[in-house]
C-alpha cells in the first residue's frame, strides 16, 4: 500500500511539472497581447499576484504627463493669414475698360489705391455688396463702384486670366459619353490631389444631361436647403460663378446655348437641349445653375476677420455622407474634420494653399486647379 501511494505521488509531481513546463513554453510562444490578457485574467482571480504598475495617487501626475517630460509638439507654428490677400486684379480693369462707354470707362480707370485705405474698407463678411458704399473693396482690390460698373456678364476670361474654352462644334449631346475619370495613382498617398485644369473641360456634358437636370431639380424640390442654400455676404460670389458657368457653356457649346438681352427682362439664357429659357434676374444664381448645369458648386469665401476661408453658399446634389446644411458656415478644417488623419497630415497644407498660394502673382494666363474629390 505504501509503495502504491508513493508511486501515485510521483505521478502527480511529474504531471504538475510537465504541465508547468508546457504552460511556460505556451506563454513564451503566444503573441504578447494574448499573454498579457491571460496574465490579467489569472491575476484578477489570484489577488496576491501583481497587476502591473500601481495606480498613481490623485496628487501625483503620471510620468507621461509630468511637466519636465512633455511630449514633443510636432505641429507647425500657427500662421497669421489675416493680412494675406489674393493678388490684386486692378490691372485687368484697363484691359476691359475700352469696351464700355466713356462714363463707365472713367470709373474703371481709377488707377492704384492706397493699401491702408484698402485694408480698412474690405467688404464685411456677412454684408451684401449691394448694401456697401462705393469705396468698399473686395479682397482682390476692386471697389464696389467698379464691380457695379462692370455690370452683368463681364468678360471673365480677361478679368481672371483663364482663357475662354474653344468651341466644340462637333459635339453632339445625344451620343456624348463621359471622359474616363481616374483620380487614383498607385501607390496611393493622402494629398491635396491637385492637377492643372484644362479650361476646355471645366464643365462637361453627356447624353444623360436632360435626365441629370431633372433629377437635380427633383432633389431640390424634395430636400430644399439640404441641397441648395446660401448665407449673407455670398451674393456677389454666387452671381459671379453663375455668370462664369453660363459664359462657358455658350462659348464651348454654341450650337446648344446662347445668352441674349431682352429690354424688359434683362439677360435670358437659351437652352437648346432642354428647349427652354431662363430669365436670369428672376431667380437666385444657384437656382439658375441647378436648372442648367449638371455640376455641384461650393463657394468658399475669405473672412476678413482671420483670413481663413469658409463655406458660405452651395449647390450640392452628389455629396456622399453630408449635405449643404451640415457644412454651411464652416471653416475648411471643420468641413474636413471627419476625414482620418486630416488634421495631422493635411490641415496645415490645405490652409496654407488656400490662404497663401493664391497670393503669389502668377503670370497670365492663370491656370486654375482641378481637385479630385473622390472622398466626397
């Protein structure tokens, strides 16, 4: 009997030893995060085992945030954009002044302006330009008197330096298909994704044009301000982008579009594809775009208070995961805040580009930029 008991004890000791050996090998071979989880479970049941670093008292800050060992700040220093303005366009007034009668021509040939006077009288952020005095200035140095003297549908190609598109006379809407769109370049890296825009292809049409316009009008009728809205102070920008777009369509597709003047109704846009006409002054500029141009538009305007650009008006029927109301009034960085890594990788570069790069005086013709907003 004694021999049997001794044999059983030896067997148990051997079994325990083998189990401990296998357990140690297992702990060594498994991944670290599995091993930590296993030890935490065991220590939770066996309170005498240590459970990691002792919790700091409320009066003693953790080492990671102690004053003498702050984490390094890798963010770029703050930039002051308040005193940075887009390049002055005053020199372009002389190029178009000769097309106007003498009284208007004299207003457009006022010459240079005092820089201090200009900075003191930039148009307020939320003010309609129609309500401003004649000596109030746009951020590009044109007085409100000069803007009104230019009138409706001035020569934006001359004023902006972006050439008019070449007429696409062989274009046929019933057979036109979209050009291939390939915004990705592998391996992909998160960038601003800017390319030179070919001015002939700013606004493209294809055979689905009538259907797209009908769909966009239906979206606006159903969703209203979720699709199209604008804030005070955006009136001039909305008018400008509408006039530029219609001028483009008339120059690029003269067989389908034209702009005429009616003595009582003012400017009238003739749409030969939809077989209708739009009296320009009868509706908001963004509604004119909605009913004639199958593209989305977002107007970012400079805030003279800080020099940053804010989303102040928009017509967006194709946005993914957001709408005009969720972003209207936001600064550029606020609009992009949900984008992963935007703050760390993109925010500084985007603000610097939008607020500063436009201030570099590039030679005419100026080349607008094409951005591939595939994430929108």
